[in-house]
């Protein structure tokens, strides 16, 4: 007989397939428990076929996930980012999160370097490796030797593939690992700038160095943790910690009020308040070092004074990436590349659906 139009290539319809994907990726039901549930419902399905439905022939979802980052970046003034451990095929790896209040995007790799982060953005925007003015400015800030900068300043180089780019570096005598890293980071930055990401695009992050690109702002919650981790040994040290913490949260409250109704006079008062905080000298040497680091990060911590739309913390990233952590705790690591890709894809689609008010 002729199969119904909803049945494509198997004896299981789209409704059952959607149910399986929902149970596995949203409800976090493990494959053995899901198989038992299906058997209890009277569905005759093998464990192998169930695994195929969860991981195979899902290109339409992967394509949507790949398009998600490009669309999200193009309609946003900033993104928030974070990463977490993601063990794969017996090797330690990392899952990087990029998103904001509009979308969520996850991607797992074996690295958490700055090149990896820029490559993920490059993947989302189909950008090339480009040595242009923006790339040269980045490489100069990173301390690339002047003789190399002068060599690249007379030409615009555009390379599409990673393997071709690596060969180009070797052919041009770029052998030292540090130089290759800085030039690669610069070329990735140049490609992203050429694709339309503005140099003032906001990156809200914790203090992890791999995310220190474009116009970055730091999370106040992560910054305060340096104070919270201190272990004062006497009453005077405890009093100093309490006073500094009160100053920090006073500035934070003022920043929250400023975001609601920005006023130049208020911004100046907050800058003065912050300067007073970081110039404070206490009898607790370790606390003084923390305040010194606050002073070094002043631009990033007070970025919201120039861009009130930026969030003051990275809590949204922490909440979103918890979705991946929950799955990791329940199902442990991934083994196949398709399994890892599916975990990233459906976490991205699920969290984005929630933010857009769409039924996952």
C-alpha cells in the first residue's frame, strides 16, 4: 500500500520523531529510559533505530542552528559569552556559548583559545581570513614586531580555508608560534570586520582572556567573586573586606539606576566613586591587590556608562549554559561527532525558542 505523506522512509511518523527529540533534548530522558517508555506505549522500536532518530538525518535542524548565530549577531549590539567543559570521545573539550536576550548558540570544540572563539564567530558569518586595517590594528595592540607589521601593511590578503591560511603563513616565513597566533587572530578579526561586525560591537564576559576581543565589558558578579573568595584572618581584615564589598555594591546599584535613566552628571559621580574605591588602601594586602585589579579593569567594568544597553553581569550566559551542564551531568560525555553536533544544535534551538516565545 501507499504510505501516508507524513511517513518518509521509515515506519515512524513525524509526530513520534518530534516526541522522541522533545523527550531526549528538553526533558533530558536518557536513551534507555526513553526506549522503555516507547515500549510501554506499545511502540515496537529497537535501541539502534532510536539512536538513529536522535542523531541522524537532522540536517534541517543543524542548518537552522548554523543560521542562528549570523542572524543573532546582525540584529544585536552585543553578545554575552561563556564556556564550560564538554568531554568528547574520551578527550577533554569545551562548549562555547554565544547569545543575548534574543538567541542562544552553543558549539563544542577541543579548544577554548581566542582563535577558537573568533573562528566560531567566523563560522557563523562565513568570514574569511583577512589582513586589513582592522587586523593590523589588532596585531599592533598584541605586540607583533614592527617589521612584520610593515610587511603586511602594503597588501590586503584574503584567504578562505584554514589549511590554505596555515600554508600561507609558512610560505611567508611566519614560523614562531606566537607570531602565527597573533597574525591568525588578527586575520580572523579582519575577516569579521570585513563582514560587517563593527569594531565597537559589545562582548560581555567574565575575565577569561579568550573573549577579550572587540569592545568588551566585564561582569560585575564575577569581579566581586575575587573579594568573596578572600579569607580574612582577623577582625580588622574582615572589617576591611566588608567595607570594600559595600562600596562595590553601592557602585553597582548606582549603575543599575543609571541604565534606567542615563545622565552625564550621574556618570561622572559613578566614575569618581569607582576611583575612590580602587585607590583605597587597607591593612589587608591581598584585598589591596584585588582593588588594584579592579583599577586595571576600570574601562571594562564601567563600559555601561558609555553604552547603557549593556548588561552589568553575565548571569544570562550562566543560566543558558546550565542547559548544557544538566545534559552533561545526565548523559556524561559525547562519543560520536553527530551526537556532539546534535547536543549543540538542540540546546541552541531550545533556548532560542524559549526566548522568542516559540514552542520548542
